[in-house]
C-alpha cells in the first residue's frame, strides 16, 4: 500500500512540475513573440549649410639652369602673391609658407631624355581664414596675377583652388538626429496602421553617418569647392509593434 501511495505522489509531483514548466515555457514564448514584433524604418534629415572656414593653397613655380636665378624668380613671385593677398584684405597671420621644394633633374636616377631646365623650384603659400567671402572674392580676382608675371601652378595632388569647410557639425547634430528619428517614427506609424498595430518604444537605433554633400550635385563638382553644402543623415530605427 505504501508503495502504491509513494508512486501516486511521485506521479502527482511530476505532473505538477511538467504543468508549471509548461506555463513558464508558454509565457516565455509569448514574451519572445512580443519582443520579436518590430519594424525597421529609416528617417532622413537634411540641412542646407554654409562653409565657415576656407583653406587656399597658392603654389608658385620657377625653372632654370641657374639655381640662384630660379631662387630669385620664385622669391619675386612670392612677394607679388603676398602683395595681391594684402590688397584683397588678408593679414600676415592668415598667410603661411607650407612648403618649398628644389628638384635637380640631372640628379634624378631614372631620368630619360634631354633636360631643358635643370632646376625646378616650387613654393606654396597657404591662406587660412574664417572669412569665406573674402576668399571667394580673391579667388575670382586671382587671374590678375598672370598680368603681374605669376602663374599659379597645380601640383597634381587633389583639387585646385580654395577649399571650403563646414566646421560646426556638432552644433546641428542633435537637432538633425531628433528630426531623423521623428521621420522614422512617421514611417513606422504608417506601417503599423496598415498592419493593424501601433508603434511602441524603440528596440534598436543606429543614428547613421553624417554626409556633407555639394549643394549642386552635378558630375565633377565636389562639396569642398562649394561654399553652400547639403548636410544629410539617415538614421535606422527599429520600433516595437503592439496590438
């Protein structure tokens, strides 16, 4: 009799355990399904901004077979360029010498063919200023340097002309991220309305990378050459869906 009672009690305990375990599994499944119901949407924010800093490299070149004469020529060119920049309103503190290079072509190990000018001298002045409008105006007037005997050279690295930079990205980031998130929620609301659900909280979010684009998005144009720029961020947000 005792054996029968013990067996009955063991079976009852086992059954109760299975029942409780099944309840927990069921609840876990329901919660898992609830958290798994979400929608992934993207939100866009764009702003038109203007550059607030300018960098303008001005490279001069002199060639010749006499190093002293070439040196005198490039120093004269530098003086002419500095005078021009002074006329345009730039101060000495906004102008610096970034590089000076002397190439002796007869000393080149892999030289081939005749050499017309043994020495090639280059010197580069760099203008740095927050007065973007002043750089724009001076760049338009720079053709006058040719009439003074100075031809600005391009070294083949990167782009020629001034570079216009937007430095206040951190000032506009918070508002743009908030706007992108609001736009993402609008898209999520539309999806939820179509599916008979409503949007809950944010499950996961990725603010995305900020892009600085040219205002005039045409082939061959770069944002660094334009004062007016388009600032863009696309955020990816996962919203929970609720019944």
